[in-house]
């Protein structure tokens, strides 16, 4: 018996991951820094993998892949800095900050949905996806910090 609630959650999550993939690909066309461009293309690929995972999950409902997420560090940069507007020829630090905010929104989406469900398969799958988004946020916040606050010879 199919769970209509689970189907609607998975469909929304698939749509979010597809939209995130397209967003990162478009943003990669705007930034001028090769490293930032490569990072955004990497993130687009990660979002595509999430979509594929969700598609497999929807068809196979495999609980084994819904558990075992490792912890990510939350630097909370996106929570405290305002994300700039997307514009042509963006600085890499701005692109990283936009990406961090986007990953925060995805993390909040999955944790919010997970909080609505009792312990079990659906909640575990949603928490796994939230953990993946938090890992992406950690990566782009790290890149932001190292781009925005460059180490100088003096310390």
C-alpha cells in the first residue's frame, strides 16, 4: 500500500532538488572565478544525486539508505550574513554566501518536514537529506570564510 503523504513529500523534495541543480548551474555561468564556478558545478551535481536518490527511494522505499548520516559542522555564517543579489560577474565570496543560504533553506525544509513525522522510515529519510544539505552548507561556508577573509602574510 502506497503512502500518499510520503509520495507528496518525496515529489516536493524531488522538485526542490531539481530546482537547486538548475540554480547552481545558472549561478556557475555568472561567476568569473574558476574555483567558484567549479564549486557551483559540483553543488549542481550533488543536487542531481539527491534527486536520483529520492527517485530511487520513491520507487524502492529502501530504509537502509535512510539512516547513518554523519554530522556536519554548522558555522552559521548564512544565518548571520545577508545574502547578496545574484548579478552578472559575481565575486566568488558572494556566490558562496548565496549557496550557503540556499543550503540552509534546504536543510530547514527537510528538518521541518522531519519534525512533523513520528520516528520511522519517513523521518529517517528526511533527516538524511537534511544532513546532506548541512554538509553542503558547511563546505560553501568554509569556502566563503577563506575567500572573504583571506589570510595575509602578517597573520
